């Protein structure tokens, strides 16, 4: 019984020592590979400290799939951003324009300019001689959408 107890204590001490070694944390600026148990900053193809050679961006190939995908996503977001800015600009113009009625969602209205004053009207451009700007439809969420004619 005594021998069994000593063996268990010995195993526990060994496990504690292994756990301490495994949990031995290196500082963030030290490049240490746990599996190979060696300092391997010299093996890396990217800089690991201030004394490292400058990172050469030509390593990134511009013809790979990830670059093409990210470029397409960027272009898509840029197009959407431009569209949102245009919509915002038109909405600002319309909400600052004059109108003597309450617009109804889903209906079309026409934006005109007369003597440097913009105004919204239900009258279509072919029915009178005013400086026509564009036609818009009010959506249910109170955003004016330009109608391409």
C-alpha cells in the first residue's frame, strides 16, 4: 500500500512538472516553436522583430484567387457606397425642396427648378414649361428613389 501511494505521488509530481513546462509562456516578442522546442525566427519568411529585413510585398501575388475575390468585393462595396451617396444627395435636395402637399408612398413626383428654387410637383414634365430635373418615387421607408427615364 505504501509503495502504491509513493508511485501515485511520483506520477502526480511528474504531471505537475510537465504542466509547468507546457505552460511556460514566452514573451510576445520571442518567436518560439513549441513543437520543435526551438527559437525559429530565422526560418520565418516575414519579419519577426525590428532588426528583420524589410517585408517584400511582392510575395503577395496579385493574380491569386483571394486577391481577385477581395478586389471584386472592394469594387462592389465602393459601387454601393457611391450609390448611397447619390441617393443621400437626392434625398437631401428633395427634403429641402418646396411642396404644398403630403407625398404618398409609392407615387411618382417630379422635381423642378424655377428661379433657383427647387420644388416637387405632381404635374408631369410634358404638361408645362418648367426646368425639369428628375422624377422620383417615395418608398415606404421615406427614401426617395430616382426613376430612370
